[in-house]
């Protein structure tokens, strides 16, 4: 190889690595369109794939809706299913098999009254930094469990702790996931909302994470009821996230 060609190749390699590092720094900050800057400009082109799922914490919509999301513990509060049923709430519940396993009966009832069941990995292992095989096992393994338990194949993934990397997107795509779901706002035990980015006010299209632990006060049902009152005061209602992704 000619010396100038070898140097060019090394330079190109360094530029590619630098681009990947820059994408890593942006990965936890989705842009205003609900897609991460990384997804918008990088991985699919770098890796030659166009099917990587977007990472969302907000969904562009003209409807005055927000999306309520819960992790495994929602099933532990027996009153939560009753609230979902009475208010016809199209909530989304992200399940980890290791955590939800003993409560699958409660989750079946929750699903029967309108909740959507989605993927939160098999063992709640932080995905970022794991090799592809490990991430695929976590995501596809839970896809298999949910298909066995409920006869469904979820298309949304919430990565544990909200952390992920480009490998996560590849593994998720290969497991049939169409979107990686984070949250722009989370509800505190005091009823206040904490925002991860942007203006500290709920906007149509926001994804909200509601803590789901029946063993603390207020309970999941009580927190949700409080949040519903806040939404009504602001002219917002609960939308079905799956209809928008």
C-alpha cells in the first residue's frame, strides 16, 4: 500500500471512531421530535442498516394527549387495575421477567382491563456496554417470555435505568422492537413532576414515567389518580402510546 493511502485509511478510521464517540455523548438526549440525535444521523448509516428503532421520550402529535408508562411494580397494587378499568386508561406497562414473574396473574388482569404489556428485558440488567449477544439475550429472552405468558409480541422496549447504546438498537431491532421508550417527565412521591429535559411543563406528546410500587405511600393507584387530576386541569388526557409508534 502506498504511504499516502495508508495514512488516509488511518485518518478515516480515526474520524469514524470520533464520530461514534460523539454519538455516544448525545444518546441520552432525544431531540424535540422524539428521536435521538444518534438515530437521526448515525448508526443506520455507519452500520449500513436502516431499520434501527428510534429512541423516544416525546411523540409529535396534535392531540392533547400524554402517555403514562409504568414498570413492573404496577401489578403489586391491586387497586391500580380497578382504576385503569374505571377510567379506561390506555397505560403501557414495561415488564422484567425476574421482577414480574411472581405477579403475572395480576398482570394478566391488568392487561384484560386495557393496559398494554411491553418489554423491560429479562433480568433488568443495564444494557449499555454489554456485548451484542448479552443484549440480544436480555431483549429477545423477554420477548419469548411475554409471548409464552400472554401470546403477544411487544414492539416497545424500555431499557433498564434508561441507559442504552448503539448495540442496544441493533439487538432491539433483531428482536422485533420498533421503538426504545424513555420518558421526558417522571412523577415523584410528592405528586410533583421532574423533567429530564426541556421546559418543566407537560406538553402534548410527552411520555411520563409513574413510579409503580405498592409498598410505599402514596400507592401507584393514588399517584395515578393525582396525575389524572393534573392532566384534566391542563386540558390533557391519556393516549395510547402504541397507536403513535
